[in-house]
C-alpha cells in the first residue's frame, strides 16, 4: 500500500483542492463503480497532469492505495518533482529506456498490484500532442495483463485537460474536465498481444465524448 509522508499528505489535499478549483473535474463511473480492490486504470495521455485528475476523482479510500506509473527520468529530475512523485503520489517510477533498467518494469507494477495497490497508467507510453485521439498502445499493458490475469483493467478517458493548460501558456484556462470510467476488461485465454491491445484501445476510444458532447 502507499506510504505517503505527513508532508506529502498535506500537499495531496492541497493538490486535490487546486485541481478541483481550476478544472471543476468530475468523475463519471459509467461502466463500473469505485472499488478498493486492486485494479489497473489505463487512460489517454495529453498532459503531465493527467494522473492528478484521475487520482482526484477517486473516493478517498481508493485514492489512498492508487499509485500512478510514471517515467523515472522525468519525475526524478529535480527535488520538487521527486518529492511530488515519491511523497505525494507514491508513484511507481519506471525506466523507459531498456538500457537504463536495473529492474523489470512489469515486475515493479505486478509487485505493486500484489501488495494491494491500484495503478494508473498510460499505455500510449508518451504524451499525445498531435491530432490523433490516441497513439498506438505500447506492449506493457499486455504483458502486465498476462502477469496478472485476475486483475480488472478499467479504461479511463480524460477530457479537456489539454485545453486547461494549452501548450505555451503559463496560466490555466477555465474548462470543465471530466474523467470517464468504462467497463473493466481482462485478457482472454489465448488472446494474442495485438488483438488485446486493439481491444483495449477500442474500449478507451468508446469513452471519448462525441462531437458536441464535450464537457
């Protein structure tokens, strides 16, 4: 389970308040209800603040055990980022480059699930700054599902955060953000890697607001 410091918990409460103030974020649990059982929440990725919104809309009990999966090279680049990643969110920090790895990232995530945590991860692998709604999924989601076949994977669509903090802007622009949770899925027996990744990607895209339905 997450072991956040006293200072980290204080900052987390302030972060929740700020996120709600700036974005008015609300959670839509369409395909499932919140649960403290370990789950993998996989979301689209447009901003470094994505996991903060997902984490913010979780009920307190779930928030206490939810851990974002984040890039070590970014979140350990500086004292403030390191404090946020480790003491506020208890992130699972992984090395994106194979040459830099001393531990298996799938093993890291699997260990966190077995310890009772839920994970927030972004299968695109990097922020999507282009026009496509989703980038192709990396293989990690599949290998983690294979390692933990009894764990539910919940698709999560984050809408409008890229409008709150447009590229090149220093002040947030008020926009209502939504975080929509879909129906859980699992790796089917004998399902191949690309078929599973395509099915997971389709489940995420299905949560995207239709034209004129944006928050």
